[in-house]
């Protein structure tokens, strides 16, 4: 399980696995409950590279967001 400390968003940490290039078991600590739950469910089973390409650069607070931070975490993991 990879653990990433977020920067510049409400969520504090993102934990996930990548198995055979696919996102598994994403758990986000903190943040907006509904949005976090939706993000966790939506990316489960997606190819990591697809998540990065779809989520990178989405703004929310300033120039980053939970999806953007997830894309950065995945890139660091890979």
C-alpha cells in the first residue's frame, strides 16, 4: 500500500495499491465526504495511467484538488 501526504487540499492523505497497472483500495483521509467517496469508487479498477490523464490539473482550492493530488501520487508511485 502506497501512502501519499497531500498538499494544498482538505484531504490529508491518500492510500492505495496499484496491481498490474490498476488502482486498487483507494482510501482518502479527510476532505469532503461525498466527493471523496465518489472518487474512491470511480477510480477503483481503472488503469493508473488513465486516472492520471483524466485527473491531472483539475483545480479546486488554488491550482490543485483531490483528483489532481491523486494523479500526482500515482505518478510518484509509478
